[in-house]
C-alpha cells in the first residue's frame, strides 16, 4: 500500500480499538468480564504493533504467525464485546497487504463473517443488514485494493518502459554522434583513396591513413560507450571554459580540420552534461555539413550569456529545406542527426533553431541554460527545426 494509506490504516485501527475499549468500560464498568476485555485488547494492540515492526523486515513467516495471533485475539474480543467489530475495516487492508491471494480472500471473508455475527448480536438479532453489511464492505474493499495494486503495478511498468526507451534514445544519440560519424568519415576516406589510388598513390595512402585514424577513434568511442553502460554516472562538478572550447573544437575538427571556433562573452564553467551535449551537437552538425553541404567556409561561435550558453554552427554550403527534413522519417539513409540534437537540447531545457534554404547555407543555433539559473530566453529569431 502507499505510505499515506498505510499510516491511515494504522491510525484508524488504533482509534477504533481505543474508542471501543472506552465505550465498553463506560457501559459496563468493572463488572463482569472487563478483565478479559482488557487482556484481549492488550494482546491485540501488542500483536498489531509487532506487525507494524515486522512489515519493514523480510520475515514473512513471522509476520503471518503474528497476524494469526492478532486475528484470533481480535475474533474472541469481538465475540465478547461486539462493539470492537468496527475495527474490522483496517484489518481487511492488513490481511490483503501481508498475505497473498487467495489466502488473503479467505482471511478477509473470515473477518467479515465474525464482524457480521457480532453486529447481528449487538442489534438484538433483529437487524439482518448488520449481518450482511460486513461481507459487502469486505468485497468492495477487496475490489478497491485490487484496483490500487493493479494501478501501482501498471505505473511501475510504464515507468520502466519510459526509462528503457530513454536509455535507447540516449545510446542511439551517442552512437550516431560518435561511432557512426567516425565510421562515416572512414568510409569517405576509403572511397576517395580507391578513386585515386592509381593516379595519386601518395594522396590515396594519406586518405587510407586518415581512414585508419577514424576507425581507431571509432574503436575508442565504442570502448567509452561500453564503459558508460557499466558505469553511467556523470562526472561531478563543472567544466572549465577552456576545456569546453577545446572539446567543441576537437569534435568539429574530426570532420572539418579547418573549422574555427569563436568565443563571445565572459566564459564561465558549465555542467558536465551541458558540455557533453554541446560537444556532441557540434560534432554532429559539422559532420552533416561535411557530408551534405560542400561548404567553402564553416565556423562555430560559442557565446556565454548571463543565464545560458549558446552554440552556433554556420556554413555557406548547399543548404536544405528545413521543413522537408524535419518531416522526413528516420531511415537507413540518415535523418537522425537533427532529431538527436533536438532531443539532447530538450532534455537539458534548452532551445534549438535551424535556419537554412537551398543554396543559402545553414545555421544551427543551440542555447542551453547554465546549471543553477532560470531557463533562458529563446536565442535569436530563427525558425524552429
């Protein structure tokens, strides 16, 4: 049961037993079987308290033995003093919580029968509704409890599915922005080497060497991803501005060696996740430019704002139809790059914009909040990708 419901059940049982004991002593005083009632109340209270303690420990056998003592003492108490029958309602939940079905249903039914007999006797054996009502209440409470358990199980299942999907998306982004990009660069180098192996053997060998470098980088990235699966905890603390700039510059120059990075504003440390996302976005954006745009110029600008950090990647290449690419489904030929960048940015509470057109070059703008500050305003006036 949820914590609040469990506490409510405990408080309800204590209140009902205390009230019933006060009622009995008020009506009967110290005449007759008052001592037996007091002894049974003490046993019931002690057994219930023991159950509360045992519920936090992995001792199911001990819990069931104590529950048996509780129900037996309570049953005798109800037959001696029928007013204690009202405490049956919390006991319904206790039975359902500590004992699995269908044994729990049997116990709940037994509690309901004892309650019905006690209330029927308390009414002078004239109110048949008092005899039937506990069974009806037991059925309704059992149905309600089953619904709560099913909903809780469904919620846990959905949370697990969401976590699995999020991890798959994360790994897909990491593979796309690291291993896939490096292998793509190696393939392009090898194709270039094959085309000019006879005419330009020196240049072809240089392409082959560059392909080997890209493959080695892909191998290192694969090892990093495997390590991340084993120990996924992110690095603590912030990333220094110089380290962030170096990471972005290195990521971009893996695909375009002439890529230049300009830093604007007063540099401040950023979180490890923010730095990682900016480096991956820079690498993915530059790789897309290298593969598709054929630019004469490519540059990056890292801007430190009062409450955010922004990265712009711009080129003068062929450009593309932003709306057409955004609506295209991801397939074996590509289309995952912009989607992966957008997912990274949205997970960190930032914004991403893309401005492009056929023959007009492309600008990819990303803005992420600096950890510990409020969400930033939108950077620029570019159309969302």
